[in-house]
């Protein structure tokens, strides 16, 4: 983290709440459209990682549990470019292709988090 890209860890529950689905076949194309950049999914850890520019600033406007911008020098496992599906042997894969040399839009990442966190709060109330 920090030189070529940064990353934001987003728990699955927040992504599922924001997109009102747990179906990966439904979620991943929407993430591609809305975040416009590469996203890694860790099926064992139950987190998504949106890759952002190394100097991107985010205004979360929420205290969503589990959401964190990874600090510079943090190590994040990056899957091979051909891994696009969860399996027991490949639990970390690209939910949104990492082949393009761009980053997720920070405002779109923040919006996804705010929507997911708000929906989880509503469901808990």
C-alpha cells in the first residue's frame, strides 16, 4: 500500500446491504459499474478491498464497523489477474477485474459504505 495504490477494506455485510443482495453474480457487475475500478474479494475473510489511488482522500461520513483504509506499507494479497471466481482453492480473487490501470473512485467507495451502513442500522433498529 502507498506507492501504486491504496485500499479500503469493506466487510461483505456492508456491500450486501448497500446492493441489497448476497448473490456474487449480481453484485460484482454492479461494483464494476459503480466503483469504476478494481475490487478484490476475500471469501474467507468476508471482505472486499476497493483499490484507490495512493493519495486519495475519503470523507466517510460514517463510522461503519470494519471499514478501514489500509495504512501505507500494509501488505495486501493481490490475486493473479486470471482469478475471477471464488473456490476453496482460490478464496481471494478479483470481484472486479484488476487488469485496467485505474483506481476506484473514492467518492463512489464512500457512498457505497454510507448506503450499506445506513441500511444495516435501519435493519438493526
